[in-house]
C-alpha cells in the first residue's frame, strides 16, 4: 500500500522518542532493531539505505551508536531541534531510573533480597556479554584477517593490558593497510534487497532520493560554528567545575575522565566498559570491581543506552567520596551522575550536529569502511575479554585462592543456553535470573 505521509510533525516525533526512551531495552542491538522495525518498516519515516548510511556513520564514532543514530534521525526529520529532542529523550528516562536504582542499591543493598537478586543477575550478565560478542562476531569476522584482529585484540588487552585507545588505533591502521593491499579481507556480505522492498523504501518520508533542506546542507562555516560552540560549552562546563571545586576534585576529575572516555572509545558500551573499569576501579578507586558488575547488571535491566551504566559509576563515586558530607550522600551521588552523563554525551550531540551535514553530502563515498570494519573486529576481542573479566569475579568472588562458586556457574550456563540455543530476550533472561537469585536467598 503506498505511503501517503509526506512529512512527520514535531509532535509525532516527540511522542515517539519519548516512548522509545522508556522501552529501549536490550542493549545497542535491541535498540537498533527496535528503531529499524518502527521507523523503517512500520512508520516508513526513513528508508533502509538512509537508515544504514546513518548507522554506518554512528558506528565510526566513539560513543553509543544507538543514541547517536536516534539523534541523527531526529536531525534528518526536524533539524537541530529534532536532534536534541531525540537524543535527550533517549537518555533522560534511563538517567533518572538508574540514579534511583543506584540510590536503592547503596542505601539498601545489604538486604538479603537485594543481594539475592544481584547474585542471580550477575551470572546472567556474564552470559549476555559473551552473547553480545558472539552476535558481533557473526556479523563481522567473515575473513581470516578480521578473525586475526579479534584474536590479537583479545591477547593484547587480556595478556598485556594494552590500553583500549591503542588497540582501536592499531586496528584502524591495520584496516587502512588491508583496504590498500588486501581489500577482499575486509569484505562483509551484504543483505539482498528484493524489488518489492526497494519500492517500499522509495515511499519513505526520507527516502533514497530525498535531498537535505537548505538549513541542513553542508558548509565549512556551519561546521566551524558547530565545533566552536561545542568546544565553548565543554570549556565553560569543565572550567566552572574546576573554579568551584578545584581541578583535582572528584567532580572535575569525573568530567575530565568521561570526556576522554567519550572521545576515545569505539564499539559501544561493551567496549568502553574495560576502559572505564581500568580508571574507575583501579586508578581512581571510585568503586569496587563487584560494584562495577552490579552496575552493569542494573544497566542491563533499565531502558536506554547501556553506556548509561556510567551514571551508576558517577553516583557511586559521589556517594563514596561524600562530596557534600555524610548527611548529603544522595545529593552528592545525583550531582556526580549528572556530571558524568553530561560529559559522556556532549560529544555525541556535537558529532551529529557538526558531522551529519558532511555525511549527507557524501552519501556515495565509503572511505572509512576499511578502518571501521577492522575496529569492529578488534572490538569483538575486547568484548570477549570483558566477559572473561566478569566471569572471573562471578565464579571466584574472592579470587582464585578462594572458593569456586558452582551455583553461579550453573546460572551462567543456564543463561547462555537460553540466549544461544532458545534465542530468549535479554529482559526475560534477566528476569528469570533475578527471580532465581531471590529464591536462593530465601532458601
């Protein structure tokens, strides 16, 4: 049936992005699938090719690709207003929900029921991270060179503790070399599009032939202005924190570290977490390793981008450092969570507002395909390392010298079977794991 819709009102878009902010469970893969099903297949607000073109750009960027893709599509529909509405509504519900859960966790985490819930969920999280690596590997590792990159990344980060930015840079360089001398090693099979599907995509509001309106067309002046405004906002924000609290304060160091994390981490939340762990747990000691795992468990259970687990990290850091004294722990936690969230997502908005016009102007070019494919392959190895890290703390809570937790192993295997063999949703697996953990705590 032909699509008669010629444009999408800002009110329609606002309601959709608000709804998505509350139902976007399932991590990046689930959120991307949810947006594709709703925006491409059902509402036909954007065509398949335009959706994939935007997705390819956001995958090149550091930061959460699902949130950036929502921001990009919001920009395509309604310019800068649409970008800010889509991007903010994608993260705000998750921010408030996760901050509330962090407060409950810190204030009432010693209750047996809460401990039981987390005991059941953490093995499931280990299986979920491994499942994420497997899904990405199936999409990416189609050639021996890409498989070798994934293995080398795993060895580098697990065996030699190489910094994640170094692994990303090395993979990108390898991708450029492969693109020049062995381009077939970077080839990823493309999905076939039937003539019927092609007709449907040309009927989308933003279709393959739609031209950007004048206000969205690329110019060097617009690019320079967007970059300048973004940098001024960042300088003003971190300068204010440094002026009020001092450069070495927890508030300013949170802002500085998560700015670096936002700019230096590629491959989504599962890839950024090892970098966050290295700094937050080992370097700054803002929280413990077990608290980090608990935070990921809570992040998996809430809507929004999984990278919002950094809000949990910030809340725990503010609480544990008692920024405003022992009587104002909640206020310290919410301020730290807000700081972390602001500096984590500010670059995402800047990348879209500044870069989208240029990307739209060069839709027929694919100069970054090689480095992107190589980086994505390396990220598979990094995510496997993250699964090993979680598995270690779940199965040996007190280290290899302590007691092995056989029950946790059984829960991990059960969650893995549900995901790999029976293709159960992440939310269903988490709910079952949480229920099992609470029952075990009662027994």
